């Protein structure tokens, strides 16, 4: 009934298995990849003809984590997997980016790739397994896919690269000084296609070494996919790239001069208008048959690319007049918004980000219900890209894949320099509002986020800047590396290479390559040029940083205190009665964890002190020999009970009230009276012994014993 094919190999410390032919047999390609006990099923289907008039490649990648894979029931009110989580969205992008450039140019049939996590051993991250499964499914599907690709994760510990580190090793690297890198690389047999990383101030040489290491390690996986395809691949889909050379010649003849003049305009809005006018003029000059040709869009794009690319490589001059390594003008401002905790406006050329920082308490941490377990995050970065930022009247909706991806890139770049939670016990939320965009708004978010947090008084280890690099690689091997690329250079170039970091090293690297043939030498030069750009931007940012910013009066102050774990119950009280009373009386927020760490938060310093004193009085122990101010709570025949330390009472024996004999304690005391007492100690049964007579009741000072008379 089944025509199964199965291939296995040892990869690192685990066995990698690819199998097909048993499940989802109606899909064009279906592969279940298993690493250790983590299994992901990838199913590929593609339309057998393109929709009429379609001038783009409609590839969709979905990645789904099923909670049953880890033996869990989804959290929340609806016990069913709903909209994609941030991890699912980012993984779908991770798979999409390296496979998209590898479809035969001109193929515009709809393609759907669905990756479903079936089993998760909580050791091997399913994202890498999903990438391998998707590549294998595409390779055997018959689609015109110029793969296969494979992917690997790389860690960096004690100066050594680690292949496919465990989920726990990569969890919250900020708290794990042993691990300095979480890097994912995808590539073909000959070329690296995609890099995504979170790093802790690695040098350019260390990052390049990690990329090279990963590319070496994926070679046997590519061989395994090829071996599977040799036994199980379907017949290649009959597709030949359309020949539109005659149409391109007509387009070029009709409007090359006008298009070249349009690209010579340095202002983005004027250039965009001129390019659109040139396109219209070209279409108007064509015959009716040529104007209706479905390849017209490709021909126009090819003309634009040839003008932009050829001039840069030949002359070293870009469309806005800059040199290849030149950064656009930068203006940095901080403290723009009066009521926010921190704000910054970062402008680089025609790209601008208004970035705001808000400081919260432990109550504001984000609770994340993930497949490998539940955890909290105290650093949030949200990126918004409204249509007006590019002068368009587009639809506004919830954040899409692009917003989530760009926000995560900026998050990775900045979180490496955050202070430890024990030193700065705040939840930090950074929001980047992109108000203008013409290239690399994610890197503007990095720069603006760094400035904004510093303006909020967050003690960052160092300022962080980011720069987007581009590449134009011609067929004859000549190339140009571009610093701080424009939107058009990104759209028509061969590489988008984003590098963020401090003066000491790289904190994040993201790379997408559209063509094969990026050599290590090109990457090395690009990293070196990116470092120069980053240092220039940091220098401009430093002009806006005048030292440690004042903490906003609107931000909560947080003070931490540590109490013994056996005292937690006393602070909380029965049914939370005690802690509620502390909050109500003091006016401060109080948060206590299972380790006995208490965070007290309020914009009002007096409220924090009051809560601190109330908690201290509950958990602290009175010290023998110390003098306390107390209140008489009960009078009995043999003395008076005094509340002297929090809720702790002690007995002042009748003989310890005054230096004279009393008939009854009520002769000198009454309930509610404030008195000064000294803690003499504890009796055999642990009862407190107090004394009033050794303390001056006016001053609270201990009375000195009169010296004995000297002997004659």
C-alpha cells in the first residue's frame, strides 16, 4: 500500500532521518524529518499553472507547532492552536528567505509549504528540522526548485563552535555567559543563502568563522536530501522560463534614457514619481500586444536593475550620489516626549524612527506559553511600519510577518547590552514607530532603541548601532559592496546584510542572499565595511548622549529586598491578607517570588520606604541589646506587654518598669502608651524579656550605671 523511502545519518550527537511515501501522499512532496525525537512534517503543493496576469511569485510558507508534540494542552480560554505565535511567524520567515530565491526565475505558479511539528523532545529545536524537511519536500516534489538547501544552528562556547546546541543552551542567552551565540545558517551545496543570529559582542572574524562552520556542517545533510530524491523524487514539472528578450529590447529602446534620468534624481519622492512616469511612458510606446504581455513587469524591473546596478559597479556612484561606503546624514535627538519614560528620534537620510521606552514592574512581564515550556520575558520590542512612512495610503491592520521579523531583529541586537535583572529589576518595553522609510528601518530601530533606553535611564553596557549593507554582483565576477542601502538598492540588489553591534563587537547579524556565488572574501569585506559604518553611526549617536539621563519622574522606582524563604508565608499572610494590607497602606506595588526576592515599586519614594519598613518588620528578627520604641498593649499584675517590633510583643516585668517598687504596673502605665524598651534577651522558653528602667524615656538613650565608689 505504501511506497516508503527512508534515509538516515549521524549528524552531530543525534540521528537525522528523512522519510516519505507513507503520509500525505496527495501532496506534491511530503517529508517527515526527525532529529533525535523531534519530528516535523513538511508538505509542498504547487499550482500547475500561473494565474493570468500575475507578475509576482506567490510562495507561502507556514510553520505550525502543535502542542500535542510536547504532550501539552494549549493555554488560554480556547484549548486549540489559534493565530501563529511569534516563534511560528519567525520560523516561517526563516524557511521562506533561503528557498524563495532558488525557484527558477519566471516561475509564478502558487506554491504552498506547510511545516507541522509532530513531536518535540525539548532538546532539538524544531525550526532547523522544519527547514530541512521543507527543503527535502520541495526537492522531491517536482517543482522547479534549484535546491536542495539545509540549515544548522551554531553556538559559541569557550572559543569553540557548537553544532545544533540544545534548546536549554539557547534559552535566554543573556543569563548564560557561557554561551555567546545563537546563529542559524541556511545554504546550498555551494553558497550561504541566509544568516540569522543573536550574538554577544563577537568579532567579525568570529562571526565569519561561525558562518563558515555552519556551511561545512550542512553538507552531509544536503547529500542526504539528494539521496532521498534519487529514490523518491517525482518527474520534474515541465516548466521553461519565459523568453521575453524581444520585449525587453523594446522596453529598453522605448525608455532607457528616461529611466536613467529618473534614477539620477537623489530625492526619494521625486525619484519614485519620475520612475513611475518613465514606466508609463515606456508602456505607452509599446504595441498593444507588448503592453498586455504578462512578462512586461519583469522586463521593466530588469531595465531598472540594469541601470541601477551597472552604474554602481562601473562608476562607484549610487543613485543618491553617495560613494559605496558612505553613510547618509544622521540626526539624533532624545527626550522629545514629556510624559514618556524615554524617547528618541533617529533620522538617517530618509529613514526615521521615533522610539519610545516604557519601564514597568514585574507585573508587566510578558508570559510566553511555548512548546518547550512557559517562561517570562522582561524585555519587549515592538516595531510598527505604517503606510504613511513610505507616502502611501495603505491598509492598517495587526502586525504582519515583516513587522514581527524586523522587531525581533532589533530585539536581538539590543538585548545583549541590557543590565542584569538583579541590577535593574524593571520590565522594559521599547516601541519603534517608523515615521519615514527609505532603507533599513530595522537598523534605525536599533539605533533609536539604544538612545531611547539611555534617555529612560536604563544602564546599558554600551550603545548599539546597526547598518544595512548591500551587494551588487555582476556575471563577470565584478561587484560593489554598499553601506547603508536605500530601498531601491535592497529591492534590486543581490544581498541584504544587516549588522548591529557595539564598539566591542557584533550583537546581531542578518543576511539574505538572492544569488549564489557569495564568497567568504566578499563576506569578509562586507563585515569590515559594516564595522566602519557602525563606528561612524555610534560616533553620531554619542553626540546626543550627554551622560547618564535622569530617571523619569513618571517611571516607577523599584527597590528589591531578599527575605528568607521560610518568611514568605508570613509576608503574604493567610489568603494574601498581609501583603494586601502592605499594598493598601503604603500605596506601592509589591511582588514576591518563590526565591524570596521582593520587588517594591512606586513613583513615590515614601511609598517604597513605607512598604519596605512594613515588610522588614515582619521578616527581621529583633536584636538583643537594641532599644526599640513600642506600645503598651496589655497590663497584667506582673507587668506589661509591649508591642515593640512589627507584630512582636514582649513582657516588661513589673520589676523592670522603674527603679522603684510598684504596687501595680497601672500606677505608671496605661494601654496605648508609647514607651522605650531595651531587649534584654529571651528566657528558656523563648519569651522576650524587655526593660524600661534602663532607658531614658525622654531621649531613648540607655541609662549608664553609676560607677561604684572607690575604696579608701
